[in-house]
C-alpha cells in the first residue's frame, strides 16, 4: 500500500497512482526498532529513500514522533526543507543544534539528538517529501526508541601515583558492571596516555565477544606472556604487566563500553566511561649499562604475491636518541639489509637487484624506528624474520666499536600465490560541493596483487571525453596536468588501499563527472585496469549562503545592552562582514569591518561595541554587542557579507534592515508644591516646589517659574540644569529671587508683595539624565501650581528708598514724611499708631498700625543730605522728594495739609511741638541726640504739619 503522507488533498491522486502503478516504486527505510539508548547519550537514526526518478537530486526529509502517553498526536521535530518545521520545544533544540539532520547522500540523511531526554522516548517517523506529484510507494517509515537509565559503573583500584623500577611488575584492577534490564555486553580496555601525546594508546582490551587484543607496540610482550588481562568474577578485570619498561611511563586508566545488539543484528555502544587515571613513573636501570630490547612487526603478516610487506624494527633502551646502532633484517639466517650507525644502507648481494628495481627499500624513520619495505613480495619471501641490533660506541678516533648483538623474537610472514586479477575499485559518491569550497573524492581499491598507479580525470557537460587532472605512479610520484598547474590540487594515498583527490576553491565550471582510473602491474608484468566515476555538482554560493539580521529585542532603554546577530547560513567560507547603522534619513554609517583573517577595522568608537563569532555546523553567527545604548544608537542596522573566492570578494545579498528603538527610562519624577498661600501685602512671600521622587540620584533639574497673568502664563525666571539663569523679567529682578535648597527644593521669594502679585504660580521642573556617552537628555517635565492670595493688612507700611547718594562717617540724612489729609481731625490718635523703621541702610519705612479710614490721604517723603564741614558744622548739601503715595482706607471729606517738622543737625528745633517718637539710629549706645529724635508739632497755621526727622549714617 502506498503511503500518501499527511495531505488529504492528495488522496485522490494517491489512489489513482496505486491503482495504475503496479509494484510500488518508492521505498523509505529506517533502522528497525526498538532502539534502546541511554539517557544523556546521543541518538542516531538513518533514513534513506529509493525509487524517485531523480536519483542524484537531494531529497527532503521530515521527522516526527509520538509519545507513549499520547500515541495519536504527531509532534513535528525537524525538516531538511523548512527551518521552522518543528514544534516549540523541539524547535528550540534544533536552533541550539541539539537536534540535527545530516545529509549522507542525495537519498539519505541521519537524524541526530546530541543528548537524549526521557521525553525523547517514543515512535519516530521519517517521511520523504514527495515533489513528483503522484504517489507510488512508501514515503515514510517508523522505528521505536526506548530511553533507559545509565547503570554503567567503572572504577579503578589505584588512582594515586605509582613509581616502579624498570623490570618490576605492575598489577591493576578495574571494576566494571551494569545493572540494566536489557541484554548487553561489556568490553574493557586498559589505556596508556604518554606525556606529550595527544591520544592515549590501548595496552590490551577484552572485547564484547570475550576475545583479547593487545594494543600496537605491546604485541611482543603479549605474545611472550608479559602482559595479561584476566576477568575475575562478575566485575573485576586485572591488568598484569610482568616487566614494566621506561616506555610504559604515563597515565594509565581503564575504559568500559556497554554494547547492545539492535534488531538489525548490528552492535552499538550505548554508553562509554573511563575510570580514574593512575600516574605511573618507571625508573630506568643504570645508564652506564642500559638494557636493550628489540621488537619486530610485520604489516601485514599474511599477504598475497605482489603486495607490499612492511617490516618495522623498534629499539627500546635508555637515552636512545643519544646513542648509535646498527640494524639488520634477517630471514632465517640470511641477512637482507643493514643500516649502519651513520645511516648508510647496505644490501645483501642476493637482494641487490631487487633494491635496484625499487622492490626493496630500508630507512630509519625515528630515533627508535627502522623500516624495511618489500614490494612486490614474492612467494619465496615467506618465512620468519628477525631484527638484529648492535650498539655502537664512537671511539676517540671517531671509529665505531660494535657491542653485543640483540635479536628480536621471530615474526612469521605468510605469502600466498595469486591467480586471476581480483582488483576492484569503489568510489565515494560526492554529490554537491559549494562554490569556493573543497572537493574531496576517495577511491578504495581491493584485491590488489601488484603495484598500483592512479589517474584522476574529469569530464564536464560540454566535453566528450575525460581529461587528466593529476596522477600518482607506482613509486608515489605525482604529475599534475597543465590545465591544473595553477590550481590547488593534490592526490594522496593515506592507506595502501585508498587514494584521494583534493581540489580546493572549486568553481562552477568544476561541475561534471570525475573518474578514478586504477592500473595494477603484477610481478609477471601483466597489467589490469579498473575505473569508477561519480558526478559532482558545484552549487553557486549565492544559493547556498544567506544573511539575516535578528535580535532578541529591538527596543531597549538608555543604558541597556543591545545584542544583534548577523547569521550567515551555509558552508563555512572566508567572509568579510561589515556592520552599519542608518540614523534618520542620513546615509548609513559604518561601525566596523571584520576581515577573513580576523582583523577588525573600526569606523565607530570601539569602546561602545564588542564583537564575537560563534561557529556552528550549518551557520556562523556574528554578534555585535552595543555596550550601554544611548539615543545615538537608535536607527536601522544592517550587516553586509562578501565571500573571498580566489582572492576576489563576491558580495552576497545584504541582510534585512533591523530597526532599533532606544527609549528613555520610565520617569519617577514628582514634585510637591504648596497648593495655596494667603499672605499680606507688603510682606516677603516664599513659594516652594519640592522634588519628592526622582528617577536617579544623579539627575539634574531645570526649572521655570510661571505667573498666570490675564489668562496667560508669563515666565518669571528660568534656570537650566546647571542653575544658570536663561530667562528672567528685568522689572522684577529687585523684588523676586530664587534659590535651591536641600532635597532639592526650589524657592521663589517675592519681596514686598503687591496686590498685583496675586494669582497662580507654576513651577515647571525638567529632569535631565546623562547617557553612557556623557550626553545629557531631558527625561520628563512636571508642572505643579500654587495659588497665591494677597490681602491688604491692618498695618500699612510706606517705603522711602534712597536710590543714589554718598555715604560715610561725615554724611547724614534727614528724612521728612509729608501727609495731606482728606479732612480736619485730631492727630493724636494717629500719633500713637505711627512707627518708623530702617530695614536697610538706604530704606526708611513709615508704618501706620490699625489703619483707619481717617488715615486716607497722600503721603510722600523728603530727604535732606548733610555733610560735616571743617568747623564741625552740618551743612545741607542736597535735597530730594519721593513720589506721592495715595492711601485710601475710605475716601471722605476735604484735604487738610499735615506738615512734619524736625530738628536740624545742630539740635535747634525748626518748630517746637509735642514729643511723638524717639528712634535711636546711632548704634553706639547711650542717650539720644536731638538730631536723633522725632517730634510732633501743631502749627498755628491752618495747615497742620507732621515733622519726622531721622538722621543717620
């Protein structure tokens, strides 16, 4: 039955397809289940499809699952076609690369979970997306995954450092066990990790099928019974090394692997653990008489006629790099070749012809290692081989003195004769390669019986035949075709049966069919040829790579960090990344440019930015971190990427523009004024405006005081955030002042208030903050008002101010207040209610307490200036009168003049009269002088006059 997928609209087409197709064409397969995997370990599920018409076109796959608790609900996980295919929980893991889909070939993928969760248990379905229209076959396959607990336990008997002498015995115990309910096998291996080496090397291992295998370099001692691994009981694995050598020094540990057999019969490692390391130190014997050990190994020990035989000789002794040796290879009692202490090779006569033909080669490959190669081998080369080593001591005449010879144990080599050619060639399927990337092709050869040469060839769509790229002959000499001399092309032979072609920086013209042509020459001179081909498609970098710009949030507050991510999806290529920002309608400003070699060219202030790069399997993310944003960082950001192909930059499509908005922080500013004030006229009035809450302790404040006048606001005074006056009313400058006190509190003082000063006073406070760049910005303004009511008091105060005039100890002033009454009256009641004051040096006040309507009239002051002459007499120098002050308590009757007389500076009364008021202005204490008294006198004239004299310095 055909699987029609999950699209109901395709059901009709599906039914017709099944009716007329006969045998199903498309088949989708996954590993058979159930697959038991350990919690926290990786999961791999391979899914492949066959039967599509286009075999070499990449197929798209989708993975879903159902859980045991809800088997009827499909959960979408990942798709090779749609990046947003997965449901939320799985989509997050996909974007973190914890779940991935790896392409193995155009028709197969591998589903991967890096670390299994318990929630990953369930039935998984792999669906091949049908892009051909009609359905014909099985487009999905299912398998069950069981997630089990980790029950493997591994420990070692010794974790503390151990020191032994060369030749002493070492015994270590490894405890390994598992309590899983599934049928599993354990394998245990002991490893030695030498100082300075990247990887540890196995000493000996017990495989899951209970077979023992010695590690490379330990075969001789294992075969001699000097190294053993014994299983004792259910969980103990004993390592015994009868005679430790200096080369055994390092960190030793045991490793256990737990294996399970999947339903397809294959064995799988579900968990692997290492025990604690134990550091072993081996003290060598006396250097004056060092021991000498010689080992021989054959690779391979069983081979066919025509193949290559490698005989390796290894010397193990103290200070080997400082000593000289002669090394010989013997078959039976016949010496093949010898390398002397100075590296000179001598070959036995019966092997000299083979050396001349290149069939025998020998060389020193390291301080301890010597190699002899026979190729091609013959059936007569079968037998037992040994290495013989002679220590050589250089004498005073530089001649070498040969020491006692040391032989290795024999090494058996078996060689079988060959018949017909068994040569076969298998070539790796390449598929698609990214433009500018590297092409890597592998050609594996089996059944080799002679010497091989390989030629790599290519044929493009426009060519009728293959053209040569590069070749390697039987001696390993490579030859590059003329057309590829300027290209980075290599041919290598990593193993005896494997040849590889590497072509860097491929272009679109490199698409085509590639052929690996292998030629085998047997010892009898016969030649056999085999070839295999594969199709390579070079995909344009424009279709493979995409650039997008994202951010976790594009609205930030002043001072916050902003992180932008420029995601470059596709193959890893040398790229140049340029970040820019466009503010308002201006042209974009470049922030920085990152070159392929990691060099950063800054166009903006780098103190405000940081850059980091995260490389993932399918993309590279370039992070731009803005440290402490200000309003200047607002704008449209963009990243541009160019790929370096053959030293030429190829521009990719620019990323999307990402708008970043920088907002002010939320203002907490609030002020508290006095809502209403009622004060008397001619008094000093202070209106306060206090800040009760503020956004920051470092805030600065600007303030403007407004007075509502004729239905409009009039600015009285304005101060900026630095307390500098920016605006004020010149006519009010002498009466109105402003100060700032702790809090802060702003105080507006009105001196000698007038009726016209009444009304609404508004304090408008602006709060200023400093951004990370040091620039101040206005966060918010708050306005609050105080209603001021001015009342006329019972006490009337009249002011007389000297606006200009000299001062000093020889200057005195006489002040006369004049009053023109509105009717005739007895002035004794007024006399008792008059008060004089001098609040400042040039201000003279006349106060009428408990003002009555009879006090109405016109008041004015007259000031005389006196100066002391050389004879100590006071002389009148100047005189002036102030403006009239009309006082209306209640307008009644006619005007009756009232005149004020005074004593002159010499104490002589101008007019006699009643004593009214005495006021001491001297400040020196004691009695009052006549010039410092105030008298009241009634004239015989019709006009009544008040005389008030105040002389002062």
